[in-house]
């Protein structure tokens, strides 16, 4: 009688998967900012491809989460945090879709807001990257992101104030919708950092 050797399943590094999600968030936001500067449609297509990559990484994370008995982070916290990172990237794609659908030419304010979001997302990545080994650094980066959320909120408010001086109501509607999603991008980044800080407390 032959016995099959038991092969232990390889361990999954959930921190690496989260970091990959965060890396793609930065990539997507940089591309969105570049698109707002150049209005190059090939860059817009790259934003969409990056969002698809992010969805794939999240699917892998969820699959591994369902197959793993013990996780380094509470399962519900891990699922929620991954979802929030995915949502940031979703908003980058939504912004591109609306710019295209409404046939909007990004203005100076939109370029400034997306540039601030790039800075914000770069620090999201640094926060995520340091969860496992450098908790103090992760916490400091998360706090920086939360401060940036207020800055982006102020920037979008000022952009809307300039926009509402326009007499073209159709233009106001189009740009307002895009600014609303850009502001929501900052909001969900802030929420993701709240989740990260909760995770750090439990570790």
C-alpha cells in the first residue's frame, strides 16, 4: 500500500497582497493625474487596466482568506481594509470614465487636486507597506494621510467655488460630479487609514 506524502500548504503573506493593492492604488492615481495633465487617451486606458489589476489582486486575497485558517490580521478587518484600498482605485477609474463621458477638459484645479491625491496615495502605500514590521512608521504615515484628507477637501471646495462663478450650468454639473468623486477618493483613503490604525492597535 502506497501513502501519499502530505505537503503542507505554503503560507500566504497577506501583508504582501495588501502592499500590492496599495502599489496599484499609487500607480492608478499617478496615471489619473497624468491624464488630467496630458488628456492622452492611452493613459486613460492604462488607468482602467490598472483598476482591473487591482481587482485581480483583491480576488486573490479573498480566495486566500477563505482558504486560510489563521490570519495575521482579524479576518473581518482584513476584508474591510482590502475593500477600501480597492475602492480608492475604483474612484480613479470612475473619474476617468466621467471625464470621458462628459467630454471634460481637466482644468488647473482638477490637476492640482489629483496631484494632491497622488501624494496622499503614496503615503497610503507607505502606511500599508510598514504594517507588519514597522508599526510606528505605519501609524505616522496613516496620520499624514488623514491630514491630507482635509487638504483635499479644502481644495475641492475652492475648485467648486471657482466653478460656480461660471454661467454655463451644463459645465458646472459635469465638473461638479468629477470633483465629487475626487473628494470621495480622499474620504475613502481617510477611512482606510482608520481601518489601518484599528489593525495596528489589535496587533
